[in-house]
């Protein structure tokens, strides 16, 4: 008995390491599968609605996929064009940034050679190119994502009937109730997250358009994508438009200050007030869990993993919440607000 108590945690650690290794090595297959799984929770209600109105399942799935494929194709081409346009003007921005850097150094009497060994403009350009490449790579994998999504959506309308045939009546009712609750909560979470990200990006676009900052649509789209990473993502999305406005309107600093304040107000309003009210406290994740998931999925799959880290972790929390044996894990993953209110 004592040996088993020692062996079980060790086996669990080895299993986690093995799973992480498999996910890392099988990234080309697993990552599109995960994206398709998350998309299925958003697309499945549309397919089920069409099927209930006597539209053949194949036609319903085809219609949804055509719309989804067209949307991602346009977004991919649009973002790539905008990013390449910004990279084309990068040298001009870099020169102005060096001028601002020299002025600031002279104003505060900092030695000119203080930062000479740090090529921060080159590093920034390299990061922009890498970010653009990651996004294009993600778009290029959409073919495999769509293949997985087809099979998932084709099987969704018949899941209930298969469970009823496979299990006794009382077990089937329990399994159907659990799976329906999981599906409903994940679909609601993803739908609200997409809606909040879209509204945030629209407000950012309007602010930057009003301030006449260059590339407002580009920064709005980056805000939409990075909004899936709480706190860290919104902070990263704020930096580029502020820097661009600083360079664009220099020597005046006020436009950059106004843009910074406006972006902070938008992020706080949407992320700290509206989103929690729509999501509810029960879906809040612990900040430690968010940080660990960001580090783990970011290490595993790079920028794409960082973007998917919180949706994946939230989906895991919802699954644990609806399975009695795993419910303590869901409670530990939460922020504790819901438990505190009901204590």
C-alpha cells in the first residue's frame, strides 16, 4: 500500500511528460485537431439548427464550411497584406525611433553608447516578421483543420442517438445530460469570447481611426487575436499602436498619451466589467492557472499555442466541472470568487 502511494504520483508525472512529448512531436496533426475541436463548438449549433429545419446534414456542413473557409481566407490575405505594408515602412519608423531615442538620451544626459550593443530596432523587425510568418503558417494549416471539422460536424447531430443505443437507458440519460452541459458551456464561452474580442477590436479601430494613427485595421485585428490571452495579450496589443502614434506625431507626445489612455479604458471596460458579467464568476480561471497555461501551451506550440491556451484551459475546466470525480480539479483551477460567494 505504501509503495502504491509513492508510485501513483510518479506514474502521473511520467504520464504528463509523455503526453507533453507526444503533443510536441505531433504538433502538425494535434494542433489542427485542437483548433477544429474548438471551432466545432461554435459551428455545431448552426449545423444542428439547419438539420432541425430538414436541411440534409451534408449540405448544412458544406454551407457552414464554405462560409468559414471564405472568412479565414479573406482574413489571412488581409492581415498578411497589412503586415507586409507595415514592414515596408519599418525602416522609416526605425529612423524616427532612433531620433527619439537620441533626443531622450540627450535630454536626460544618458551616455550615447549606453544602448549601442542592443539592436532593439532589428529585434523588433525580426519579431514582426516572425509574428507574420506564424499567422501565415496558421492559415496554411486551415486545410487540415477543415478536414477534421467536417468529420466532427457530420457526427454531431447523431451523438445523442448513438449514446442511447450504446448504453442502458439510465446511463444514457446521465451521459447525455453531462455531454450536453459541457457542449452548451463551451459553446457559450467561445461565442462570448469571440463577441467580446470583436467588439474590443472594433472600438480600438474607431479610436485609432479618430486619432488618424497609421494602420488602424491591422492593430484592431491584432487586438482581436491577442484578446484571447487575458492581461498579457491586451498589454502586448496596446504597445504597437502607441509606438506608432509616438513616432508618427513626434515631437508631440499628446496623441500617443491619448491613444494609450483610450486603449487602456477600452481593455479595462471590456475585460474587467463586461466580459465577467457575461461569462459569470464560475468560468473565471485562477491567474496562476492562466500564467501556467500560457507558458505551457506557448512553449508547446509557440504563438498559436499562446493564443489557444486560455480557450483550451477553459474547456478543460468546464469538462472537469461536469464530471463528479474531476470536480475538485475544476474548483482548484478557478479564481475562487464563485466558491467564496457561495461559502
